[in-house]
C-alpha cells in the first residue's frame, strides 16, 4: 500500500513539475536528454531557497524569495552539432514561446542572455541562456525576481572599478 | 505616388534603425573580439521597474525615470594597452554632429566625455565615453532621459562614471568643460 501511495504521489509531483515547465525548456531538454555529458537538475522553490540561504548573500535571498522552482540543463556544444541544431535557432524558439530578452552580456567569450515570459503578475518565467566555449547551459526559474537585483548584479552589471 | 511614399517610409525606418544608438558601429566592429565586454539591456527590463514599490518620493522619481528608458548598451575593454587609441577612435565612429557635448572630465589616468542627443527639448540619448590608461568604455543610454536622475540610475545599475553627472540639474546648450 505504501508503495502504491508513494508511486501515486511521485507521479503526481512529476506531472505537476512537467506542466510547470515552459514549452521551450521542454523542447530543449527533450532534444538533448540521454546524450553523453548532458545533465539535468530540477529544484523546487523550497530547496532552491534553502541552498541560496546557505551560499548566498542577503540581497540575493531577498531577491529570490518568491521563486517557485529552478531547472537547469547543461549540454556540450558537440551535442548541438550531433542533433543538427544551433543556439541562435533555440533563441528563435524562445521568441516564438513569448520569451522577451531582458539583457545580454558578453564577457571573456561567454555569452549570457536573460529572457522573461510574462505569465501572471508576480509569477513570471525567466530563462537564462549561458553559452560558453564548450558548454551551453539553460536555466529556467519561475516566480518573481526583483528587477533591481537583476539589473544591479552580475552578469547584468558592468562595473569598471 | 505610392512608390514615393514607400521609399520615404523605408528611408525613415532605415534612418531610425541606424540612429538608434551611436555605438552600433563600435559594437559591429568589435562584437567578435572576445577581449571586449558587451552589455545590452532592453526596454522590457526597464519596463519592469514600473511595477516596483517605492519607499520614498525620491525613489519613485528614479523608478519613473528608469521606466522611460528604452535601452542601454555598453562596450568595454579592461586591461587594454590601446585604451587611449580606442577612446580617440570612438569619436571618429560616432556622428558628432548629432550630439552636444555635455561634460568633459580629464584627470591623470582617464578622460571622460558625456554627449547628449536632444530632440524636441527632450534628451533621447546619453553617451559616455571613457578612456583610461588601461580601460576603455563606451556607453549609450537611450529613451526618454531625465538628466537629474541619471546619476541615481547609474547607482541602481552599477555603472561607474554616471555619478559625474550628479551635480547637473539640466542640460546646457553650450559646452561645459570641467577639469579634475
């Protein structure tokens, strides 16, 4: 009986998690999942906030307290070639999925773009696309983030001092 | 007649796109150079500030000023031996006839210039160009710009240099030069 209840709960939680993902995140993940060196991580808001509390400063904790979940996929660039797709192509998918670009940073050869998909008030979906020399990382999180934090802190700031 | 109208529309649109910000040429020239850092902030990001709560009337003014911005672009290079050359090159690529010099700062290790573009009594673009011994930066802020709030906006966005405009209340049509 316990096994049955546990299975039911697990399936329910996993289904709810799948529904909460954006179409573009699902398509990105499904394109690469199972390939060599592709990693996927999903955290609900409680775990994410607990980790932030352990490792981050107060202003980050303040900014992310309304985050409901975080998902992350890392994909080697070689997998893009293998699947015959490209990062600019995925950016088009994001635009098609109503993600709007908030900011873009290019530093030391790394390319970081922040997108937002407006859903309901205080419940937006954010996507961070990080393109490094050999790896592409896609991070999706949902909730409310203080725009003051987004614009002030790296990678969105440029401070020369 | 329709063709003429179409041509005029295309010309206006093309000019608008070209004149969007002065550092586009710089971006185009150096976008593939990995020694440069680039930052682009879209109008969507600035529009998020309209929903923020302000604690004081001053904060409300700053948030209001930020929400009217349409974009920010920064191109910079740190540890650059050719920072002074880049600083000079910036003035050759920026169409200076479209801008008025607002402020010029020179000290022992860096030069800074602030340029504005005005139309209809409103400032539509602010450019900051900085060339130091080792660092170079060009920044373009565009949209509806309230100069009184620019230094506060700079603090909010962690962009160094904009605090130099703190003591300015309004743009002056004549050049204002300051040596520090």
